[in-house]
C-alpha cells in the first residue's frame, strides 16, 4: 500500500490547501500531468515522513502522479478537483 495516493480523487473549493504526507517506506514525488503547471514536489523533498502543501487558487481538474511508481494514466496517480464554490 506504499505506492498509492489516498484518496485518489479529492474535491475541494478554490483556496483550499492540500497536504500530501509520505507515510510510506519509499521515496516518492508529486508531479503534475500537465507539464505547464507550476506545483508539485521532487523526489529529494518527499522522502518518508516528508510533507508537501499546495493551495489551488483556480477551479479545474489537477491530475498528478509519482514518476517512480506510475505513468500519467496508471499506477500511483491522483486528481484534485477544485470547484468554484
């Protein structure tokens, strides 16, 4: 269960801070599927026990994955759905 984002899909209103915590035993990263997006955390900064926070300020669907344990469409993937409410 170390190679999963839980929950895989999260829906939040604009302005919500999302917290990722590496509670596993392996290194991970959080990389946006859309390479033009400027958020995420690199491997060196997301080792076991590390946290990463990001506040989404625009509505939309933000897909992400771990480059070690997934491809953009399969494996350790997740989605943040940001609503306008």
